[in-house]
């Protein structure tokens, strides 16, 4: 986001954040796959994803919402963390994603994209 945010004032950035935070969250239109959901749920618990992103994966402060993000986006972001091509001021995700294989990334992305409070 650096190129897009360059030149914006703090107030403008806060106004944009507030606008996007108020947008409705929509679940995917396709039904979740049971096996991927179960594996993703277990991986999210194993890696304590809820400790930073909240138990409903709605995010908090600098930790983004994960629930109902696009599955392809989540998988790409996790892959970038694993490959150390994505970072930021908090390097926690670099450590969390170390050793996670492609199938586990797919399961986590599927689970988070389809997450429902009934899944926790």
C-alpha cells in the first residue's frame, strides 16, 4: 500500500481505514469442503491464529481480519510470509509460516475464507 498511500495525511489514512472497516463482510458463495475445513481449523488452533487475529478472526489493531477474506488472497499472503517475501513491522507471521507446506496453506486459507462463528 505504500505507493497508494504516499502523500496521504494521517487523517486521510484514518478516514480510509474507518471507511473500509465499516464495509460489510460477505462469506464466499460456494460451500466449504469438510476435509479442508477440519484441517484448517486444526492448523489455526495449532498455530494459535486466534491469539493475534481474535477468536472470530475479525482482527484487531494492526492485525488484519482473516475471516471471509478471499481464499486466493489468504493463500497468496501466507505463501509470501513463508517465502519471506512479505513482512512489515511485526515479523510474527514470518515465524508462524516457517515450515508450513502448500497443502496446509490451502487448508488454512479455505477455513478462514469460510469461517463461521459455529466453526470455532
